[in-house]
C-alpha cells in the first residue's frame, strides 16, 4: 500500500488464541486469491502434540510443499560474517512436523521428490545445491535428490550429513550456495542462517505449492 502498487488487499486476522474459524477463513481467502502476505503466527505449545498449529494447517491445507528462504548479508546490518548469500529449500508438509505418523507406503516417494524438483527450478544458474540428510534415516530423501539432480547435469551436486554443514555454517557460511533438506533439519538451519545475517525478521521466506504461494518472514 505504501508503495502505491495497484493491488487490492483482502485482510484476514488470525489469532493463535481464537477458535480455528479464523485460520479456515484465511485458507479460504488464499484459495480465492492465490497468494498471501502472512505475518508470524504464534504456536500455542500448551495444546496436545496431536493438535496442528495454524502455520501447519495453512501449509498442509494448501499443499505448500516447499519453503524457500534467502539469507543474504544486508548493508548497514552489523554481523560477524559478511558476503553471505544462501538459498535454503526445505520440505514443508511432511516429516516430523506434519503430524502424520504412519508406516511407509507406496506414494511416499513423489511426496519427497516434489520439493527437490520444485527447488531445482530455482537452482538454474546456481553453482552447487547441497541436500542435507542423515545417512541412514533419510535415504529416500537423498535418493530423490540424486534422481532429480541427474536431470540437471550442468549443476554441481553434492550431499552432506546435516551435522557437518550446521557446524560449518557458523564458521564459514560463504561456502554455501543452495541447501535442500527435510522439514526438521530445514527449520533448524533456517534459524541458524537467519541469525547469521541479523535475525529472522530480516529474512524473507516463501511457501510454494502448485496452486498457491504464501510469503512471510522466517519463523
């Protein structure tokens, strides 16, 4: 509005303490408009673990399978490290935060691969995407990454066990370009990278699905 962009805004208020009708109204509005600018919504940790947070409801209801953040050194912001420019692609609707505990079944592979496939479209012109799995627990995720990477031979691809790059991020973050990871690791690494460039409020985040996009700061 302040930039006088010719866009009509539909404002929907969401409160973590209010009934869930408000978040359903927000989801309906996003479906109607296709895109949203979202403020941070507090997660109520006093509710049982089976309860989905409003952030989770929005992402899963709209199938926003890829969370993308761009951590970049900003002029005028004093930080320990300079010249940081990292794009992080995080799986957004499955994994530990999905509240979908179940045994593995046919159909899990496409769900894992689509976040890397979607992210690969952003790698064009990027030098070195790196998936960050755990060696045994995330074999399927890594397999999906390798299969998609094979379709882009002009892009350098390497994988690292998540412990190692998490340590290296705080000592030499400039070595990283694009990082791809499952849901839980992505949440941790997102916050580490945001801290490196000045804090989560300075880092733009985007949640992409096939039909909708929701933009917010890192949370």
